[in-house]
C-alpha cells in the first residue's frame, strides 16, 4: 500500500515539476518581449464580487475590451508605458500603468449611493453592499470550466457554506439539495429507489430568471448558460418569496448580451468514465466461495454439489474433484462484464454582443452521456435567446426565451446490484445461474443477468418551453416601474418497460409479450409581476421603497396506464388492449402575492431593511389560504467609523443581523388540502367506472412556518487579499408536515398532518483569499464550512411518532436519526445473533426493539476547499469537498450477510468473520441463523469523508497560434472524483443504496472564442 502511495506522490511531483518548468519557460519568453499581454479579474473592492461588462480602455485611444461573465479581461499589444482605464457605472474610474506585469487584478470602489445597483443584463440587481440578509454566491468558474454534468445542480457541491449537495451519480439524475439542514419532516425508505427521502417539503425554492421552477426540469437547463447563482439562506432575504421561501431560495440567472462587438464561442468536450469498482468492497474469489458453499452446505452451490459425499465411488470423487478445480480457476469479474466504459459528448455554441441600445445572447447545446451499461444514458438539447433593447433613455424592454429537451434511461437494476447474484466461477456462457432462481428471489423473473439489466428499464423525456418579457420604465428621477409577463410549458413522459423473456412466460406472472407503463404529466404556468422601486437621496440619507404584486396560475394534467402483453409502440388509448389500466388527472392552482420592501441608509454606515409579503394559495382550505411573511434587518459598516481608521488592516468590517418569518408550501399537493375526485383506479359498479376520492384530504392543513435569527460579520483584510463571512443562525419551524398512519377504517391508511416543531441552529464560514499575487502569478483560495444542529422540539401532545418501518420522530432527536435494532453480537455457543433492548438486556431478534441513538443520516458538517493557480495563459484549479459527523446504512453488507445462505456472493474474507464452530468469537453469525432483514446497528457506519472532487487544467493557446480573429483558444483537461478518504466500508459514503460509487471521469475540451 505504501509503495502505491509513493508511486502516486512521485507521479504528481513529476507533473508539478513539469508545470513549473513550463511556467519558467513562458516567463522567460514573455520577459524577452517588449509587446506584452495583460489579463486579470475586476472585482468590487468591498465585496470581492466579480464585475461583468467593465470597460477596459487603453488611455487616450478608443481601443478596449470588456470583462466577460467571469469578470475576466485580456488585453494584448501593450508596452510597459501603457496605461489602462477601468470604468463601470456606479464605480470610480481607475487608471493603472502596465509596467512589467502580466496579471493585473483591479478592485473598483463604489461611488454610487443608490440602494440598487445599475441595470445589468436588463434586470435590476440588488446591491450586495446594502444586503442585510444572508446571501451566498456560486463562483461562475463552476460553470465555465465545463465539468460534465447531466444536471447543473451536480456542480454546486462544496461552493457555498450551508448548501449541502448529495449526487446520485446516475446520468441526468438530479441531486438532493438542502439549505441549512432539513427544515421539514421526512423519512428514509428502505427501497432502493427511495433510499434518500425525496420529500419536496425539504427542497429549497428555485428561481430561474425571476420565474419559479422545480428540480424536475434541471436536466433541461444548459449549465454553460448560467452566469450567476445566489443562495438566499436567512429569513429576511427570502421574505419576498412568501409561502415558498422557508427552505431557502436558489436564484439562477442566465447569460445576456454585453455591450461590445459580437463574440462567438464554440466549446466541445469529451469525457471518459472508466468502469468503477465497488468502493471499499472486494468480492469473494472462486476458491473461497466454493469452500463457503461446502462449509455451509448450500445445496444449490457448486462447491457443495462437487464435494465428495459418503458412498461416492472413486470415479465420482475423481470427476467431482476435477470439476471443483476447474471452477476454482474461474474468477469472472462480473462488474466488468456487465458494465462498459461510459462516455460524454458535450457541444456548446453561443453568440453575444450589442450596442448601447440593444444587447443579445443566443446559445445552443447538445449533451450526450452514455452511462456505465446499455440501458443507462442521458441526452439533452437546449437553445436560449435573450434580447434587451432601450426604446429611449427612460424605457427598456427585454425578451427571454428558451427551449430544452432531455431524455434519460435507467435500468430497474444496475450492475452493482446484480453481481452479488452471480458466482465468480460462473461465466458469460453460463445458462443456469444458481443464485438467480426466480422462486427464491421475490419478484425476480429474469435468470439471465444481461436480460435483467437491459430488459427492465424506464425512459424519462422532459420538454420545457419558457417565454418571458420585461418592461422597465424610469418614470422620473428615482422612480421605476417594471412589468414582467411569462409563460412556461412543461411536458414529461415516463415509460417503464419490461421485455418478454422465457421465465416471464413460464412463471405465469405476466401474460403475453412483456409489460409497458406510461405516465404523462403536463403543466402550463402563466405569471404576471407588476412592481415599482423608488430611490431618494437627501444629503447623507438614502431611502428606497419597492413593492408590487405577483400572480402565478398553474394548470396541470396527467395521463397514465399500465398494460400487460402490449408493445411499447402501441398506445392503449386507441382501445386495442382491454387489460390496460388507465388513469387521468387534472388540477389547477393559483398564487397571489403582494409585497413591499423598504431600506434606509445613512452615510454608507448604517443600513436598515424591512420586508413584507402577503400570500394567498389555492391549494389550502379557504380559511387558511392567506398568510403574512415578514422580516427586518440591520447592517453596520464599522470600517466607515472614524475611530476604526487606525485599524487600517481591515478593508471591510460589517456587522449584520436579521430576523424573518417565512412559510413553506412545498410538501402540499392540491389533493391533500382539498377534496378532488377522479377515475383513479379500475373499480367498477354495474359495468361503470367508479369516481374515487384521489387522496384523503385534511381540512385543517396549514403551511409550515419558520422563524429565523441570523447574525453575521463580513470582513476584508490586507488590501482585499482576504475577505469572508462568519455567520450564526437559529431557525425554528412549527406546524411541521408529515404523513402519519391512520386507522384503515377511514378507507385510507395515511394522512398529511401538521404534527410538530423543530430547530436548526448552526454556524457558517465563507473565506476567500488571494494567497499569492505577483506580477505574473496568482493563487486564490476559497474555503467554506458549515455546521448544523437539527432537533425535533415538539410533536404536539406526543413524545414520538412512528411512520412505516423506518420513520421515527422523537422529541430531542434529529429528523433523520438512525432508527435500528441495537446489535449485541453473536452467541459464541450457537452462532445466533443477539441484540440489546432498551434496558441493555440481551434479547433475540424477534423481540429486539428499534431504537435511536446511533447517529443521523444527515452530516452536521460539510463544506469545500477550492484553489486556483494562474500563470500567464495557464490556469490550474482543484476542489475538495468534505462532510463528517453523519452515518450511512451499509445496505450492501446487510444484503451480503442475509442472502449468502441463498447462494449469493459475499465479500472477500467473509469466512474469517463468520461463526462456524462452538466457542468461535466472530463479528458475524452463522449465516443460516441470520434471517432478520430488519435494519440494525451492525450496518450503521461512520460516513464522514473527504473527496478530491476535481482538478482542471486550462491553457490559452490563442497568442501562440496567432489566428486572426481568435481571441481565446483554450485547451482544457480535467479529472473528477479522483480520491475519497473515508472509514465507510460500503459502496460510497454519498450513496445510500446498493449501487456504484460516484464515477471517476477524465475530460478533454476545446474552447474557442472569436
């Protein structure tokens, strides 16, 4: 192991030495040239945020460039005496002599007393200098680097303190996102498809260019179109979203045209994902598996079948031994046989530019990901067009349109969940797989693993069309009116296919040629937003007031069927299949909101903010539809005080405090708060379909309510070399929603109710630093850290509530606590598993209770570390993510131990861990005695980890190629998911089910701008 580590260290040292040599050569070459190129990043001096569209002009000329979507500029043909002017509306113009520098980073000082920043991309942007709430920003390099992702949310991990991302690793699958912990009740399901709770009540609100979207449409968004993502975390900053903001808000903005010459960009990337391993697991080899079958007398196992038995003749013994030895020589790697090398092809095209009055942006993209096996793939096509035009000096209009289509496929199973049913001594030529008997495995009707992998799958197709218009009218000095109108059409179709095979027919479970199911969902959303903002300045006093109304109307309808013995090419709507079960649905809902926001600022020192919103939603009973959300906040720029001047080490020292009351409607469907009737099943009465109540509704249902305090310090040090934020918060949520069991005499077994309260409290740190900055070299570092403590504080007249087999809510416990039987070990006399009860007494499996006290499935600590190195045209960046304090349930190990008696394959070294003879003190019981498949603490493991997420190397060859008209010619190489350090012995600390670890990937890309 040490030799392997040393080889890797030597390899990386050699690579580093090569890069240093390349830098030195480039430095010598550059120093010998009188004509030079300068590049850098322009940022706000107070906040460190990059500024887009800054004019960089060669003094006394008309020659110039503008900063791009990353705040980056590049200016060639300069000499040491050249002077560059940096100008941006609302900021002081700055002049810099080039000298011998190749990297010139600029921080611009604000001179504007406006409480709202200038119009950027055709929209009024909040001035972050005046924000009193908690707002995090995602670095745009996350998207411009071109990391392959079927869904853009997979790129957000480790970027903002308090933003927790858990990826699935499947092509096109969305990640699980939480802001400041779980804010609503949810349970873990034992089923592979629902291992992590997808309770929408815990999801943040997503806003794309001012319009709400759901995570279901992430796969139709091109990550390269995104220019800005802000994470609104506290109560005050989310008030303007009323009943939708209690779990935090993620605001996403896409690129728009920048004033300047037309810029064309083409980017292509090709990614290879090698066949992955099984994380910390190595499967048993043939020799050990055969010996295990012989020892345990597994009658279906070839190790037992080819073992000599009493009464065997010498010839029979010889034949058995020979066959046994032949089997020992086979060691099939079934993961490799069932998998393939995955590939991703990603093509991006864009055009942008504009004059003073008109700006435009057009992009299109095609993404094609072939997953790790035949039935796993994802494809995406998107196009976007934005146009902004100033009709005159007072009126501007904007138009935003996008079309996105994604399609992805996923097998019902994966290679990683099949290989445990395949023996290492079996081969691809085997026809009788001994551990895949459909009688012994419930619901399994595929004997051939390739048939199962490719013969049961689902295909999900999503369409999204979005059209928005915006009108802004500057009525008079300080007063602006704004109107936004938009429509969105979503269309989703999920087809599930079971192809015919021999065992399907023989088992008689499915008649005819396979089975097919379809579920279609469509929605049409219309939005109208009318608003105003007014700004007034009187001496050192500045005031602003904004307000307006918002109306959102959603029509949604669906159609579905499940059919037996029908081709997926035939639609049962035409009536050819009388066995098809058809269902339909049609719903509508509306939201009406009124909001107001006021801000007062004195001499850029003291800032007060108040926000209010009154929301009404049609998804609840009439007497509970309207609720008020409100918040207040204050900020004190301490560095502006005269007495603070001696502490010149600080460039910024601002204290912020806020309090807000928000509501959450994410876990409520129309049918849960109001009665809806439909043909929801196939029940008939006298030959006619029966109208049924869709769901058991609750007339007392209310929105969840969150009250949150937040206190923060924003700081900057050493001439903008270090800046960051440290923040603490306490968030109390009441009227928690949860689906609880009810007596079946109601005709339904569950009901959504408001049942309790919980508290989240924590601390967050976001720190960025220019670690080293010379004339030619820049090293920037960004680190974030978040700690969250989650606790249920009340369950309304109860101390605990049990839901299903694993859902357990208890006052004083975290929401996602492990709720398992307490494993006590193995009885050395007979090899039977034993457990503890609540009083620490030893009991058998049948009477052992499930308990908490074994940790939480949600990590209380998470964060990330980013480093970026720039030298001339070379850039190297790397990201580490981490999480600790949480546990994961090792479903893989649990399956291996409980199913080995049925002939399935366990891990390497398994025989050394199991009880075999009286007196053995082993960690695992005799397999035949381990029939308990309920969750227990034996398989609850520490899931803390540190992951080397990626390393990206980019080099701009534009100057070296000297191609006319080409301003940038970037070659990119990157590697993702390189290394994970963890004590977890399962597949992957981020993966809860029996799947494959997050795959390694290697990407080469070409990015040309002209």
